[in-house]
C-alpha cells in the first residue's frame, strides 16, 4: 500500500464510503476577537479560534491572516510542533501563551498580541485545515484613538449665524454630526446639508463641519441649542459637546 501515511489516508477514504459521519472535518465553534480597543490602554489582547476536530483530521494546521494578505501572520502545525509568525505580528506575539495545556492540538491556537496599536486595526481570519476538511471565520478589530480636542463655535452676521464644530486627533476616520435642540422637543433633530471637511495628519484625522442659518430660521429671540457629536465607526466611542446660543451669546 506504500507509506504509512498513504495507508492512513486509504483507511480514512474507505471509512468515508462506509459511513459518511466520520468524514466531517474540523469545525470552528467560536471566534473571539475584540471588536474595539482604545489605543495605548491595554497591555495585550487575545484573539482565539475555538474549534473541534476528530480522529480524521490528519495534518491539522492553524493559520491566522490579516486583512487580505495571502501569507498568514501566524501558522501552527501541531503534529510537527512548528510555529511561524510574519508580517505585522512579527515580534508582537507572546509565544508562551497557551489556551489549553492539555490538548496538544489546541494549545497554541490563540494569538496574544502585546500592546495593540492602530496599525493592528483590520480584519483577522482564522483558517483551520486538515485532510478531512477546513473551516474559517473572520472578524474586524479596531484600535482607535479618541479625540484630542473638540470645540463648537459661532460666528454671526447681521442676518446669519454660522455654527462650526471641530474634532482633532482621531483614528480611524471619524464621523461628525450636528444636531439642533428645538424648543419643547426632548430629542435633538439632526441638521442636514452640513459642509464637512476631513484631513489626515500623522496617521490621525481632524474633522470639521459648518452650517449657516438665517436668523429667522432660529425663531429669535428664543434660545437655540446645538449639539455636535463625533463617532468612530466600528466602536462604541462617542463624544458630544452641547452649546446654547441666544442673541449673539453662547453658553457651554
């Protein structure tokens, strides 16, 4: 029959023909990847790929990919005891970390990344393969930088009011919105048709918006309130600043 490995494969194929239940290959049950992490706040983060396998999963290999790169940033072959890191994770993994010290085929499946920073933001894919089959799952992780500053300002002319809002030093690219606080309304109304400008400086983003109102739109002399909100997509980060405007004066 040839080599021992050839005999094993032959027996496995024969078992598949006699009983399809034994042909099911490795299956990923749970992928644990932090959806967001604030830059500079964590000593490490753990990405785990929990899978189940059976005796048919010969030559099991665990691979992690970053973004759309074809080369894995981490690869582990349990049968050979070989691990390899490359790309963005080179020198950033705790290679002593284990999730399961008993199961030799699950021991080094997870990634413990030291001091996560913004360049690690992106899509992570876990791929587990064997001769019996393969399975993969993916998840985005965002390492974000909150706003360094945020400000709302007014500029008036005899007939108009210009409201501007600026947030600086964020990552990744943020979204900025302006709301108007209407009298007797509990929920602020979003202001449409605002002008927005965003720039990138030293790997962070500055964003600003402005909107011009006719004085008669604002029902003077009643007090008019505005709220500026900056958000970072993919995270729960949100910062607000609310101001009140009354006949040429503002209150924070």
